C-alpha cells in the first residue's frame, strides 16, 4: 500500500536521518523526527520507492523496530535524485536546471585515488579518507564529479556551527537551517562543491591525540555531508603548510590531482568563509585564500543570508 506523499518533506532543524538518501522509512513520525537530504528519492514521489514487492511481509521484515525510528536499511535500488517541486529548495534563487545524478558509490568518479596514503603521521585515517602530500586529508562524498564551476566553502563557522573545545565528532549543527537547500541548489546548477577547511593537528605529538583530532574532524565533516546529501569533495589541511588557508595548496590539489582534466572557470567559481577580516573575525584567512586563488569571495552571511536567503 502506498503511503501518502504529503508526509515526505524536509524536517529542517531535526537531526539528520543517518541513512540519508537510502532511507526507505514510510512512517510519518520518522519523517517528522529526522531530516532527509533534499535529493532523497521520496521527494520524487513514491513510484521508485514502493512496489508491490515492498509491501506485505517483505516490507515488514525489512522495517526496523518502532523503538528505533532512525534504524532504516538502505534501498536496494539506486535512488533517483531529481528535486521535488514541493521541496523547500524550490524557493532558492538558483533554478534546478540540471538535477544532479548520484552514481553508485563504486563509480570511478568517487574512487579514492590510489596515490593517497591511508594514514596521517602514522595514524590510520577513517575508511574512505586518504592523505595527500603528507598532511591533506581528502574525502569524497556521493561521487563529486568535475565541473568548471567550483563552489568552495569553509566548514567551521560557515557551513556548520562547531564548538572550539572537545573532541565530539557529533558536535556540529547547521550554521543556517537552509544550508542544505542552498548546496543542493548549487549542485543542481552544475557546481562542483568543495569544502576547504583548516584543522591544525601538528601540535599533537602522541598518536592517541592525533587519532582523536582526526576522529573529531572527520566525524563532523561526514555527519554534515550525509545530512546535506549532496556530492562533496572534502579537503582538510591538518598542518601549517601550504594546504592551510590562506595558502592555495588545496586549490592546487583540486586542479592538479582531483580534477586534472577539467579546467576551472575561475569567473564562475567562488569561495565562502567566515574568516573574512571583519571586526570580531578570528582572521582573514578565508578571504585571503580566495584572493590568492583568484576567485570571488563571500563571507557566510553575505552568501547565505543575502545572496541565497532562506525562503527567497
Ligand atoms: Mg571558519
């Protein structure tokens, strides 16, 4: 029995469903309790999600206990990612002219280059992550494909609110509730989305301390990426070297290693960050990074509140 489509909507402000686009839950309570990516196939309608074979005993067998509303299993079929007209993102100024595709996780575009190392200063990095040049942590989420237009973002204080202290990998929240909608819109309009973030770990000497710093940063980035549910290339500079903003090493990695066959259109690319040199800012590294690269810069408020305001 097909469920009503009306219950499938974003639940902004709620914790993200850990299965993202692969969640097949049909209960209204689940959809009200957990936020799902704008690219979730439920927003396309029910045809691709619910077939007669999914009903009855087979569906009951696969559904998780009611006491674990977020414990959904991945879909067997690859989800469609075309945006639904009812999704809040339709209010954004960037039109959905080119809905993104989501190739399987094993698609060549996402394969971690074999040149990447699997450890940072002798400490293993999480599954899926790699290390370039001895200090740059690299992760690809949902097959980010090359595009001449690059939309690049700082993480802490720009895309996500994160505490300065502590090592909790789950201690993050959306900087603005409509960040996922804006990123989905940019992905749909053909931007390659890249997170460029600094996380100095070279002051740590003990492997346990390095491992804790890696777990914290990678966990927050993974949680964020899965919550927004759009393809992302994530670059984290872990040492005080040229990968660290305002150094342009991360941009060189994008151009020379991540997407060497796709020249970047700098006029159509931009960087957003909160280290903008404003009164009270902790620095101007983000603004200087954009200047060094030669692309447009927006601070987080100018971008998310003025250029792409919620409900615009
Ligand atoms: Mg920042």
